[in-house]
């Protein structure tokens, strides 16, 4: 159950607050939803923790003290289960309306950028412009491979 009365970001607590728009790795989608992208190889940024995270890795990630889903997604590749990936990313986009949602892979660029571009598509950015949107507003080197770009263009279908 969501709590709005406790201190934001306590471990194990679902929050009714989103990210600070100026925080590290935070992407503002056209609707105003805020989603944080992050590299799991780097330390957790200071400040509030996610209410929900999507981890995009080729092997099971370590447990975290907040709610998280794991998508099997090897480095430089595409999700192992595209149907599940669509469902998880759609759920993350929906939750970003009122929760701190984080999307993270090892380096925070390729898989994370691809997933953020898919969230941008869900938010109304035309699929053919979503990679450009994420590169402009999140990381200039996001979405690293031609097949990741193609995945985003086809995500709208």
C-alpha cells in the first residue's frame, strides 16, 4: 500500500512522490513523468531511493530493498522475452505517474537508453524520434546498437 505520510525513500516503502527533475539521470517525459536511468556498476546516487526499479541484465541482479523486476536483457542485445519486456515497461511507465521509477543496466546507456526510449514512445513521442529524445534529454550516447534503435522504432507496433 502506498504511503504519503512517512519520510520519502525509506527502504521497502512505496512512495507517492517522484524524482527531483534535476537529479542525476532523471529523464522528464513529455507528460511530465520523471524516470531515472542508472548504471548498476556505479554506486547508488545520494538521495531518495526508487519505489520501483526495472533491471535490464543478462543475469539475475542482486536483491534490492525496494520493489524491482528483472528483464533478461544481455549487454548490447535485446530483451529475451519481448512480450514480457513490453508488459514490464508499460507497468513502469504507468507507475512513473506517482512513484520514483528507475530503469538500470550495467553501464546505464545501451539497454537503459533503449528502455527509456520505449517509455518515451508510450508517453507519446513518435517512435522514429524516441532515440533522439533520449539522447537529447538523458545521455548523448544512449541506445548503442542498430538493433536497439530498430527495437525502439518497432515498439510502437
